[in-house]
C-alpha cells in the first residue's frame, strides 16, 4: 500500500470476532500492523507494548489492529503469553489480531517479503505498519525487518504529527518533533498569512543562502 491509497474493505476473522474493516474502523484512525509469527520473542514485546499504550491510542481516537498469517487458535493461545510477559497491560487484551492463514490479506496489502510471499513454509509477514485516517487512506507506512522491533513512542508521535498537520494545514513537523515543540510553517504560506494563522507570532530564521524559507512557531 502506498501513501494516499484507499485501504480496500476486507472481512477477517480476529481474536475479537469477525470484522468488516471499513465498518469496524468507523470514524477513527487505525494502526494496522503485521508481525512475523506468534510465540516469538520480539513480536511478544511489540504487541505487548502496543497493548500497554492502548490508553494513549484511545486519546488520539485511534484503534489498533494486529495481523499475521497464523491461525486464530494460535493467536488466542499466544495472547495469554503476551499478558503474562507484559504485566502492565490494563484489563483484557485490548485490540483484535487478524488470522490470515491463507495469506490473501497479507499479499493484497504488501506485508510479505517479495522473495517469500508465495512460499507457505517461509512466507511470514514482515513488520509492516500502516496509519490509516478515518477516510480509509494510508497516511504513513513503516516496514521493519524481522530482526528489529518497532518503537511505540514513534508510532504515537507520527499520529500526533498527522493529526496536528491535518488540523492546521499550514505547518509541518521537523525532525525529532514532539507535541508542544516548534513546528515549521510551510514555504507556500506568506508572512501576511502566517500572521493571521499565528497572531501570537512566529520566528524567521536567516539562512546563508539568503532564501527565507525557515519559519517556526510554538504558538499553535
């Protein structure tokens, strides 16, 4: 899936029962992510930490939806291990895990390594992650190899950035941005327009080139 593409509707069996994706999503954001296999150490930490941070996702009007090519009964049994390993998961395991043993969904969403996707013996999903806006469009994608677990704080940070820039339309978030720190005003916005958007002010940064394109503000 590429940025801006609409995620096609699909039906799936999950640990929370069958879902129809577009209906299940409703008017919320979704983090849809795949993991290579149940009963593996790195995947246990990933799904566990995302579960622990579920209240933070909820604050952002965001649902989480996990996926792998394992069978449903495997997911159900594995959830007990995840909860045992991550003792700070609040209450029941909070989000569904899709069972995709046919690999049909994994193939359609591009979650498999190209060299392995047709081999049922080795065709496990990579660590793919899509952030999907309420209009069902892919807004951000991450692809990690099987050897590297994902950073939940970074997932939350990117959701914050997407939601902020959707709301303001005239800013972008710089490297290492976190909520409350400076944002960059888009070069397409004139100074006059910037004063209207940010009446409390903004900073202009002089560059050796003499081109005035760096403007920042914390007043958003």
